[in-house]
C-alpha cells in the first residue's frame, strides 16, 4: 500500500515538473528571455520572443554578446550644448541647430492643451542657498517622474500658472521634492518647464525649490535603468558613446545646459520651520552632526561621478551618497512592510526612526516638520504625530484627473490639494 502511494506521489511530482518546464519553455519562446547590463547596455544572451519579432521599435530576435538596441520614440528635446541644440522630430529624426543670440529656445510638449512654451537660457547658474523664510503660501509636490501632463494640470488647477504655462503664483513658493526623472516619457519637456518657472518666479518675488531626489542623482551619474530607452538612444547619438552610462552622463554633464542647471540644486532645504528632503534624515545624520550646508556640498561634489569614483571615499561622504543612508535614498521615516521585506531579502539591516530620534533630528536642524517623498503612500498623509508629511503618491497622467496631488501650506494650515478646481478640492491633513 505504501509503495503504491509513493509511486503515485512520484508520478504527480514528475508530471508537475514536466508541466512547469513546458510552461517555462513555451512562455520564454513566445515572450522572450534574457538580460543585459544596465550600465553598459551589453547583453550576453537575449531572446526577444516571437511576439516581438520583426519589430522596428525594440530589440527583435536573438542577441548574443552584443549591445542591446535602443530606439528614438517621437518628439523630444531640445538638448542644449553651448550654442548648439538637438531635437527629435515626430518622425524620429534628429535635427541639429544653433541657439540664436537671444538664448531663446522652444520646447514642444506633445500636450494638445499646452503644445509648447519658450525658455530663455541663463548665462550662469548660482548655487542655491539652503535656508529660507516661510512665504505666505507654499505648494509642494513630489515624484512626478517624467509626467508633464499631470504636473501642468496640478499647477494650473491651483493657480500657480496660467494656461500658457506662465507663473502667476506671485510671492509663493513651489517646492519640487525630487524624482522628476525616469519612468515617464515627458522627462525632457518636464525639466525645461521647471527651468522656465525657475526663471519666471523671482520676477514676482516667488521661488521654485527643486530638491534633487535619487532619480536625479542616478541620471547625473549615468544610471538611466528606470527611464525610457529613448533617452539612452538620444544620449548615444549626441555623445557618440555606445556605453549607456557614459552616454547618459554626457547628456547631463557640465557641458549641457540641463546638467549645469541641475548641479546648482540642493538635496535638502529648510523653509521656515520645515525641512524638505526627498528620502529623509536619520540618526546617522544627527550623530555625525551634518549641517544642511555640508550635506548639500557633499552631494554636489559627487554629482555626475561614475560608481568607480565613489570607491574609497571618506566615511562622511559615504553616508551622504550611499543608497541606504543618503538623504535622497533613506526610507526610515516611511518604513512599511514592503520596504522592510525588501531590505531583509537583500540582507540589509535598517531600523525605523523612532519618534525620540525624530525629535532630536528636528531639534538639531531647528525645524518642526520634515516633508518627504520617495516612499509612496496612498494619499498625502502625516506620521510621527504630524511631524512628518509624506507626499509621494501615484499621480494621474491626464488633465484634471483628480489623482495628481500635493501639499499646500498657508496661514499655518496644511491642506492636501488636487489637480481640480482650487479650494473646492482642498482638505486639511492635520
């Protein structure tokens, strides 16, 4: 009897294994299999799958020990280097031209309601300061990730801009709390639009604060692994570099207008009694008694450096730039179960910031609250008895979706706001 049961169990296991292997082979044959080095773009083995054979817009067929191909994908640019610019047309052709003496460039958006805007290039870029007085009104939004449509919709609905995309927020402050790169396909016009508002706001006494997040830092360093392949392709074409990281570093290098501008920005700032930082501050920053000025100086020192340049750095620099403890990577202020398990599976030991730790951190920086992005939440929300405000949400990608959300601070009140009619969609969060 026992022998029959064992035989039956073996038969079941055998056919389970056969079915599993058949499924794996069939899906790999149809959907593809393989990988490539996201730094170099080199693939030792890659099969596109039958579903992608003969496609002209992505890798097709079998790749063995060769570069993974990337392609242009519609209107993009401009990319400005000195007096030259490059744009990609809707037909995937690269057009090169000279910037005229006025320094005016036109940016096409691909948005029907907001098809284009003009930008005046600056002659120089002063390094941003890091400590500001609180304005009468402040709007903060985070993690737009290449989504100009949602960003435009949000600013328009909340009277930061008019329909033409011009600043009408007066002496108000607009804080962009990191991660405007990657994932979406409107990265370049989104960055130019921020540049445009950054130019206009001071003319009315206002200010745009562009806090750099981990995705800004990654791209400056040549890591475009979370971005659309079209940016890698344009980077290769402009730079003449085949290796992905070298091409992307060139695209945002100090030779480019965008690279020079981004290098003037900070990774953390204090506005009134609020610290704005993409990831967070933790007990290591407190223990080492980092000032905001020093953290920004260290981060700026390594912007655009490749990974080999980070090896052997001193302890203080390493804390500010590594992928666990850096202010633009830290997740201890929003350490949910998914993040905890991700750390555990990778053998990383990270302890959540306690409220006592946070009180000491806030006291050291002379702040009452810290506003973070980076770690996604269902809605604009608070933690640690309202001392932490979390503003990384899943934004809408259409106009007036009601899903694109941010934070408004006005008259010592805190509101979550949407890309719908101003005031009608406000709701207090504390």
